[in-house]
C-alpha cells in the first residue's frame, strides 16, 4: 500500500487501544499488531522510509487494514496473542517452542487422584505446572507417594457405591500404598486434608507443610500415639530431604516470576523462573523468531504474556532486566539492582545466554555442513561424477632412495577428514624405489579388503601423482573388476592437473575453485600422513642399523642391547663382561669383536 492510498483510510482510524490486521490482495493475514493508539501506530508504517527490507516489503504488500477496538492495553495484548496463534501471520513473531509440557493433575473427584498429564482439561481439576522435565514431575510424585497413601485406581468412589460394597481393596492397600477408601477404611475428611497438604507442597509452600507435620507429630506423641508420631517423623524427614535438593534463594521472595532475554539477530531467547517461598519451582525457556525487527522490550512483553497464559499465572510481581511497559496494571514490574533478587536475574539471564549459545553452535554446524555440501556439489559438477562424493579416499606413497617404502590412505566423509578411517601401509611385494608398483599394491590391498568385508566403496578415489601412478592404480582396480564402480582421478603436483583414466588430456580446474582446494587438502593430508609414518619407521631403523648388520645378531638382541646401554656409542665403550651380562657369553663375544676389530 502506498502512502497516498493510506491517506484515504487514515482519518477513519480510532485513537484508541486495539489490534490491527494487515492483509494482502489474497486476503491472507500478513501481520497482527497491538497498539495503545491505533491511529498513531498504524500511521507510523506509512509515514517514513524504513531501514528494514522486510518491513518495506510488508508495507508494499498491504492492501487491506482491519482494526478491533478494545478497552485496555491488556485486552489488546491478549487479543493479539490469540489472533497470532489463529492465523500464524508470516511477518509476526514466531514461537519456536511447540512442546507439550507435563502438568501434575489433582482430579476433581471424590478421593482425588494425583497423576502426570500433558492434557489440560477445564473440568474443575487442579493443574500444577507445566514442568519442563518429566523426570522432575516423577520425582515430585514419588515424594507424594512416599508421604501420603493415595489411591491410583480410576474407580468411581461414590458414597452409594462404597456403602453397597461394590469394590474390594486391592494389592496397593496390602503393600501399604493406599489407605483403602474403596471399602471406607479411610474417611473423606482425612483424605482431603492430605490433598490440601499436597497442594501446598506443589505450590512451593513446603515449610508450612513441615510445620503442620511437626504439630501433628507433637500431638500424637503427647497422646501416646507413638506409631502415628513415627509416621509423621518419616514424612518430615522425607520432605526435608526433598527440600535440600531444591534451589532456595530467599524465603521472603514468594509468588514471583522472573523473565530475562538474550538476543541474536533474528532470534531471541527468553528464560522464565517461578519462585515460590524462596524456591525455584518452575523453569521454562522460549525461542522467538523476530520477523519484523521488533524491539527487545516488545519481544519480552510478548514472551511474558505467552508464558503467563501457558502457566495460568496470577503472580502480581515480575522481575526483569530493563524497564518495560507491561499493559496489566495489576502486575508490578521490578528491575532488581542488588541482593538475592539481582542474583535471580543473573541466574535467569545465564540460562537465556546458554540457550542462545547452543542455538548458535547448532546454526554454525548447519552452516558449515551446508557449505561442505556446496563444495561436494561443485566437485561432482567439475569432475562429472554420477554420485555426490560424500566418501573420498586418497593414496600417497613415500620412500627415500628406496629405503623403508611406505604408503598412506586418508579418508574424507561429507567433506571432512575422518581420521579414524586413515590407514598406513608397509610395502610388501616391491623391491627398491618403484612408486608405480607400490601404488598398485596398496590400492589392490585396500579394495580387496573392502570387498571381502562387504564394506561400501567410496564415490571418489584420488591418487597423488600423474598418469603413471593413475595407470598403476587402475591395474589394481581392473584385477578386482571394480572399473566403473567408483570414480578414480590423479592430481599432478606441478600444475595441479587432474587426470582421468584413458584420457591423455588433463582437466584444468580453476585454481580458486573450492572443489580443487578440497582435492589439494586431501592430497596434502595423505602426503603428511605418509611422511610421518616414513619418518617414524626410518628413525627406528637408523638406531638399529649398526647392530642388525652384525652377523648373528637379530632384532630382539639389538633391542635388548639398546634398552640396556641406551646408545650404540655406549655399547662400544662397554667391556665384554658387561655385554655378556645382558645377552650371554657367545653373543657378547661376537658383538665385542665386531666393534674392537673395527677399531
């Protein structure tokens, strides 16, 4: 809608609290908002050029404006919340919390049952919660079952049914979990007294319950009812143990709610605490997507209203981080600066920041994987592969003047190094410095093993070297009849040329291409892995060369000598008797003569 078109309806807008709805030319609701003054709020959309591209797009798409006048800002907030849930407009704040949280239900019936439920039914029953953890609910119910003998059956325990003897006590009664109201073994007045105590515990008033239990224990003891007094003592101990596991802030802070927010570009994260009798009894986190660059004050007000509706809250005090204009005059907004109240704000904000950081970590992982997938798709296009190369293997070999020939294979999965799948190879069948034959051996060994173990083949195999190494690798592939079952290329180091089997003309990939950089990364990692293994093997061989060259002295004897004398230099300076003490007279004679004849 253009500013000129808006002027035609501007005069009809009321200067009153209410809710406005923007629709497009298909009568689709684009945005729902609340306002203290509908005239001023709606006009603000059309009186200036907005910095936000999303907001400019919204204004352009508006073809229809509807308003609903209400009496107060609180009514406007509630109506806005209801309409957003009904229409789920594209440009509105979006809640990311669609979980069904558990409640504790105290059923509206004779001899009420207490149980966990995820359904809130308006049948007169009492619902406590919602809780963010089922484990938390189960621990509370376990506490209640330990304190009180409540029924768990769903029988209709009407007076008439009990008087007529319709029911019989069950196993729960015999094992001491139920007091047997179905056979009138426990009267309704005492049962309801237990329910009243349970409600106090669930509302965080456990200290009041402890005082009542202590009074009852004292009364039973004074009247020589020691079994009943002992029962009260057990309940007191159980409740005190449970209380010790609950975070206690300050007993003077009662029936208070704490809301804090942490922002991240288009998202906000709100943490909620419910404080009863100094204890944090409920916690909840909410993720909000900010589609129209709402202020953090608006986001927090939205979250407060949403959570209070979910929690069926009637608390009159709310702690927040910064000033907000909450539209309900019955609720007092407090911004703590010091003391226990400030500690609550800090703790809540820490939880909000934790939600934010976890979101960012997950987003970074998604973005990284998205980037890796893009690289793999580019690699597939550049190399004309029939499959996305999510599993790539690269081979390299290493030797110095033909000594200690070794090879390596590195594996990348989903564009990332999979180091658990790396492999070293000692060359077994090749004599001297023959890189081509060495490459054929290791490729053959690798894929023969994969076939025998019924393991999946990679989508792409990379050989470090030129056409010669590639031909050797293909010879092994042909022996195993794997040609065509996986793509094989080689990368020549001088010009970073990519060679394909049976194609004498190399592929020149753009040096800035992400796919070439991935292949280079594979090649460099395989080279590093091979060099490291070769250096380790060479170092071991160097220290033993002087000993193993002595006729009659094997590897085990040389290891024993080096372990004892630490070096060949010290061994040369040792006496025949010192050497004999290590390896015996016969071998000591051979070693001693070898070094001293040389001298």
